[in-house]
């Protein structure tokens, strides 16, 4: 069973990387991620540079997949993380790939549902692995916690942006409230979520990725919608200060005294 999971995790990530690469070639429905995003541009759409974070996320996930492969071709013990995560990583990869198809084929409402499944799988990984709750070696933190913490942080921002795109598509009237007002509400909600992730689950890495995304929202609105831009900066500042305070109060807590790469 363990070896099956290890192989499935490797294949799932490879397929996800291929699908995401092809998504920017126009091979699917003649669209790319950027063209569809531009079609449903709204005040919560981040500046384009923000999506470069995917490079870091996929690099981190590749490191995790390599680490979890230990013992697959030799007699070394299989990392316990494999059984703890189970099929959740495969589910997250499947949701990632299915989301690409839903987005590019203009099933925007369905894409929100699929992204919710992706977010749920990441949250379950956090809970099953007791991520950021135990004291473990720095190597295991880097290779088993950080990849998913970074991923969770970005998907938290992405699902809000995805939902905003769907509302734009259906021309939702916002119960009479202006689009800028709703965007400010969503920004504040994101801030509450990231502060909560920091203090309830110690996920400062997720919060820092959240700051990256929210600052990109500010950049996208800087000249056209100052109220949204300033709110995004203010919320980012609150998240950053919260993360730094949390880091100071918990300094050294999650590292073994001998922070060895073992």
C-alpha cells in the first residue's frame, strides 16, 4: 500500500505539471489562464506577476515527492508522512488539473467547486500531519510542511479570486453594494483567515504567501481604484505584523535542539 501511494504521488504531480504547462499554450479550448482571467477581470484579480508563485509551489511539491519516495527502490524505511497523507495529495493534484480544464472551458462556477475540493484536501493534509503543531527536524519541516503551507496560502487567495471571477461572469448585483465595497469586504475576510491560520495552526508560511497575493491585488488596483489598493496594503501589513509577532513569541519552538538535516 505504501509503495502504491508513493508511485501515485509521483505520477499525480507529473500529470499536474504537464496539464498546467499545456494550459498556457492555448491547446485547451483556444484559451490560456491569462485570457480567461482577463475576460472576468475584477477588483480582486491580482497583478500578473503574482502567479509566478506557482514556480515556488511546484518546486516545493517536487521536493516533497522526492522525499516521500524514500524506500521505493531500496530497503530504507518509507517516511511516515506517506500513510498520514494517504490519497489526499493525489486528490489535490486531480483537483488542480480538473480546475484547469473547468477554467479554460469556461465552467467558472464548476471551477469554484473544484477549487474548494483542492482547498479542502490541503486543509485535511494540514490536520492529518499535525502540521506546525509538533517539534520535528528542520529537514522534515522543509520537505513535508512548507510545500503544503505555501500551497494552502496561495489557494486561499486563489479561491476568493476565483469566486470573484464567477460573480463577475454572472453579473451579480452585490445586493446593491458597489463592487469596491465587496472587494474590501473580501480583502478583510482574507486578512481574518490568514491571521487565524497563523495563531490557530502556526501557519506563518501560508500567511506570507497570502501577503504576496494581496499586495498583487493592490498593485493591480493602484492607479484605478485607490480604496481597494490601500485596503489590500493595510490588510497585508496587519498579516505581516501578526506573523512577525507570532514568530517572536514562538521562536525556536518547532525545531529540535539539534536542527540536523536528518
